[in-house]
C-alpha cells in the first residue's frame, strides 16, 4: 500500500515538473524523492511520470492520478480537525423529530439559528407525532424531539421552547363568527366538532377536553394532524381548537377566534433522551437554552425561543 509521503512527493514533482525543485520544496534531497515516486509507481503498477533530459512530464495515468492525490492529501490534512470538531460537537449530524404543529412556527427559526450558531452540524428532520418521537429517542433513531408534554422525567430531559394560545378555528359562515368576544366552552354546546385523536394527538385532545368539559358537543371527525383539522373546518365539517400558529397556514374559508384568557396554553418542548451521547446535542441544547433565556428576559414569557 502506498504512503502519504509517497503521494506528497509525487504531487510536488507533478506541480514543479522537476525533481530538483520538488526536492527543495519538500526540504529533502533528490534521491529519496526519486525513490518515493518509484515505489508509488510500483505500488500502483502504472508509470506516472516520463523523465527525459529536458525535465519531467505527466503520463495520462499520472495526470488522472494527480487530481485524486491532491484530494487525498487535502482530506488527510483536514481529517484531524474534522475529528476534533465532531468530538467537540461543532460538526456532525443531529437527527431531529418534530410535530406538524412545530413546523408551522418554530422549526424554520431553529434551522435559521442553526445555520448561524452551528453551521457545520447537519440536521436530519423526521416528522413524527410526540409518542413516536419518544420511542425514537429511546431507540437512538433521533437525538432531539420537538413535541408536546407529558414526558417521563426518569428518562427524558426537556426544555420549554414555545408557548402560544389555543384558539378556535371556525368556518367563515358559521354563527359563532358573529360573536364579538373571546369564546368559552358553552359556545360550543351542540356544535359539530372536529376532535384531536386521543392516541395520536393526545396533548391537543386533552387540552380540548379541558375547554369543553361539561359541555355537549357533536364529534364528527377524529384526526391527528392540525393541518387536516383546519382543512376539514374550511370544508364546513365543523369547528375545532388548534394552536394559534395554525393561522399561518393561510387556508381560506376559516376564521381563527380567541378563547377566554384562562384557557391552558399550548406548549412545545425540546426533549431528549438523558443517555444520548451525540457530542453535538449539548451544543444544540445550549443554543436553545440561551435563546429561551433571552426571550424570557425580553418578554417575561418564553413565547418562542427563536423569535
């Protein structure tokens, strides 16, 4: 197998087209340089250089090998720095799970902030409901999730990164749109309602149940994705409760209306498995924590860590 020293000697001769000048450049004498190139040619089984009285020229095989040799030397030069950056968490790959709701408001800001604070860390994105995220965190298939509580605190650590209002989404022609005040649970009595799935969207299902407690509604559909719910409302299938960020979907035919102030907020958390060993994960955690603290200092309420 050829050595980097042999490759380095060949590249110097190929660029200088003169053994003497190449030897001076490498700070060695000409005979050992000639032996390096000869051994490289023997190892490869091809002639790389033509030598004559006027100097040296590359053979077609030598010209082709030169490009690969330069890349090889560059990789060898950068490899230690790359390894150190990965070990220190400044490079590498992070696999992030996210809910469809988090993509509507938070995920874009995260990607923008990552490009500034951690430009050499690659993000692999996986859209998963929170329950699937937790399983993937435990199995090591993802490193960090953006999901909804609750979490098993014996296994997972988490950080609140966004808090927003729960709002009602209503067809534009619905009688509720004529009200000029925040809506309360009694306003939905007898109304056709699109519910969040109790298994695939447990968090939103539970929030909705709190608002509707004691009031009879007419469940007409049960679905898991906020986007699907808003589209069903636009089709006139009923009303629903969704996070305020759903208004960013810009779906026509619906109106978003506020609820009373004591409605529980919608929380989005960054969550990770406590035993995760990806070196880049603490860098991302520190970035999120820093911006959460900055947001809290500015508003005394962590509405969105990346705003």
